């Protein structure tokens, strides 16, 4: 069950230097705080609040190379850290080689993120990369929606 409220925000613009940073029209005036999760429609997380001003906030998309998020793979007990990949997608690194992961497995937030609820949907595994001598596998994660078409988002207030 969900113990949080959602604050709706309109996307005003994208950062001129970094298209993975969005500027939205709510800030301290709506009790927004750094680190809060930004979602769309049915609980799909797309980013985190990184800066809050009086009436605007900045959001870093999960595809940004500075983005990190603690995740789990589907209903499995597999966990990991998701990082952005130059705005093209997301990577899941350091997955133990013996861990059974598959293309199209869903990726969800784990309960290890401060200010972010567990079980928000992130994306799915698109590709798995590994060499047989590697200790870890790496997975390319694709978002479930096109981040370029966003205009309305919600910020989770726990």
C-alpha cells in the first residue's frame, strides 16, 4: 500500500547544457525536497529532485550519467545500483555472474533509497553483457516510456 501523497508538476523546460535535467513549476512553495522521487502516471519513476527553489525545482532523469538508484529485479532478491548512461538508457552493473536474470525482467526501486518508496517501476532489461571469465554481469535497462515526451510529472511526498 502507498503511504505518500503526489504533487503534480508541469515541466517548464530542460537544462540547456544537460537535457537530462528538467525544470518544473513547483518548489518550496509545495514542500518539495531534494531527493524525492519523480514519477509519471502509474508509479513509473523517471528521476529525482536535485535542487529546490521557491517556486521551481530541478529533476535529474534516471538516464543522466550522474544518476544512481538502488534497485531490485522483479520479485527476485537480486539487488543492485542503477546508473544513467549518457542520457541513452540506464545500466545495472555488478550483478553476480551466477544470478539468473533475463531480458524483459522488470526493474523496481528497492527499499534502500532515502525518500523514495520501494516497488516503483523503472524499466526492463534490454540486453545482458558478460564474458565467461567476468565476476559480474552488466545489464542495459530501457525505460518503459519515452523521456522526451514528458510534460506532466508527480513528485512523491513521503
